[in-house]
């Protein structure tokens, strides 16, 4: 499922930053439980929230989706 693949990609990239889910969610202005459900592939996330995540990772949207 595409949501799971995106969630895995986001989790891998976030872990590379060394930030916990809580600290990363705070950094991008997103609720931690919502962010957790994105990483676990349980959310059909909006493009607006994907952009927040990409910006928080210092990536473009295309870089975020690389390999998905």
C-alpha cells in the first residue's frame, strides 16, 4: 500500500535526523499521534502535510518520494 511505503520512507529519513517522533512533530507543527499514524501507514496524508514533513527534513517533495 502506498501509505505504508511513504510512512516507511518518512520514518527512515526522520531517524537519520536523530529526532524522535515527538521532537520532529513539534518541529513541523504537527500532532505527535497524527505523525505517528503517518509513519505507520495508517493515514491518507494530505499534500500540505507531506510538504510540512519534507520541509522539516530539508527535502523537496520529489526527494521525499524517491524510491517509493
